[in-house]
């Protein structure tokens, strides 16, 4: 292990730590939707780069959250679309982008 680490970092353990809406800023012009968990973003990037399709799709769903693309943080939507594209799921990424755009009234 690098730098004397004892155990490898478990992204899933980090991703399942609870967060509360009070942890997020509510300033004008700033999204009040929760940012996606960094551990999930890293796991999604790794899964999509390695083209692990099932894991990529599962992580996309987790990153977007239970409200789906219409209510997700813009960073979450970007990560989801990028992950799908990286994994070779271009058609699915396009469908997700269209769904989000329609839901946001674009």
C-alpha cells in the first residue's frame, strides 16, 4: 500500500455514510440539491472507465438519487451522463439527457 496505508479505501463504505440536508448551503444562486457523494463519483468513474456495465448503471442510479435526473444536482447529472458515455452506453446517456431536459422545461 502507498504511503503506509493499512487498508484499501472502500468507496462503498464512504458512499453509504448518512448525510442530512442541513449539511448543504442554501445561498441565493446556489443549488440546494445535495451534491453527490464524492465516493460514488470516484466509483462511477472507475467502473465506467473499466466498462463494467452493471456497476456503472447501478452507480448512475445512486448518484442521481431517488428523485431521478430532474431533481438531481447538476454535478450528479454530469457525472451520470459522462459515466454512461465512457462505458459505451451512448444511447442510454442521450435518453437520460433528454429526460432531464424535458423535466427541467428546456
